[in-house]
């Protein structure tokens, strides 16, 4: 596949986004927007997780914490002066990015399982703080009255769907730009051999802090629309285990080596979960994730992208032998 410069890639992604937004106007069933919102939400979350977990090799179990920062930032702003949703999204992204930067300073000197445990502890600490914060409802939760219509006259659920569609496009473009930049190459050296990267003069701590901040900011932006989607938010739903599990499983299933892997994994797994929710039960969602993940770890440990790459190498090998 020929290389496409980042600016042209983002232009193509914007055109596709506009086309999907235009086609969505033909949909008359609101459930499409409810389900589509969840699928696109996981596209953003898995892409954001992959910036740190896939490109850098630092497994983050605190996804739900950054996601909830965005959600509760939107709650606070809604109770103060009810701004436009994009304002809450930007504020949630900025705050989550700053928390990610602070977390990086405290934890990025740890490696492997120690870093993973530290990020999980961060999510637990944040949940404890929110549970005891009466202004945002505390343990009893908070209700958010969702407007009937969006700013462009259509239903608010459709507006939330379109908002998440734009966020997913932004997150994909950010991940693609990182992958083919000096930052991405630096993160890849950290993932492959951090000690060798340090010895070669790569500013490993600086690059890891940038990755943590970008990953956290995208997760916070993704979480900001959640209170308007669910209309009732409490700590157990804001810090739901499913967010952390899915955001890790989807990139692993799709493949963590490129921006495309998390997108494929999220679209595949989230769509299956939505179908199972309608036809069987939502209680099966995490079971589905576990079964599919075990299958891929056994058959294709490098994910769907790795499976196709391995097949491509196998097809090229006979031709190379003939040429030799």
C-alpha cells in the first residue's frame, strides 16, 4: 500500500466523516445513533490507549479514570453554567491531559506490571474522590437533563453521535500523525528496547510524558459527552470496568502496531457487543471480550493486522525464492 502523507490522510478522513454524517440524516431509527455512539466511543478510547500502550509499550489500566475525568468535568460545567458540549469536551480533554502529565511524572519511571498497577491505583483514587464529592452527586449519582434537540435542529442523540464521529476522526488522525513522525519513531524505540534508546540519546521520559498526556486528553474528550448520553451518572458507571477492559482488548485484537488495529478491533468488538445486547443480554459483553481475546492471543497474538501481515509475507516468500 502506498504511503499517504498525513495531511492528505486527514483530508480523506474528513471527507469520509462528512459523507457518514450526511448519510446518517437518512436514518429514522434512533437506536442506530445510540449504538453508533458506543461503537465510535470505543474507537476513540482504543485509539487513545494505543498511543501509550501500543506505540510505547506501557500498559495503562487507568483508562476509566481518564474517561471519567472528562465525564465529571462536563457535569461540573453543566451545573455551573451549562456551556455548549464542545466547550465541555475541550475542558475535559485539557484536564485529563494534565492529570496524565502528572501521572507520568510519578509513574513512568516504573516499568511493566508496576506501571500497570500504578495506573489502576490512580483510577481507584479518582473514583474514591468522586464518590465523596457531593457537588457532583457523590455515591448517589447525578441526573443530567438532556436537551430535546441539538444546535442544528435534529435530535440530541443524533448530535451526540455526530460529535463522537468527529472525535473518532480526530483521534485517528492524531494516532496516524504520531505513527509517521519523529515522535512515533521515538516511541517505537522505547517499546522495542528502552535501555538501548536511552543509550542512543533518545529523550525517553519526555516522549513518554507526551504520549501519556495525549492519550489521557483523548480519553477525557471522549468521556465528556457521556453524562448527556446516559442522563444519569454515578461513580460505578463513570469508572466502569468495561471501559478499561474494552480499551485494552480492542487494540490487542486489532493489532497494536499501527493506527488501524485499534479501529478494526473497536468496530468489530463493539458491534458484536451491541448486537449481543439487543439479541441476548448486555451481561455477556465482557464474556464476549474474554472469549475473543483468548482466541486471538492463541491464533493471532499480533492481532488482525499481524495476521494479514503474516499472510502477505507468506505469499511473497515463494516469489522471492524464484527471483533468487
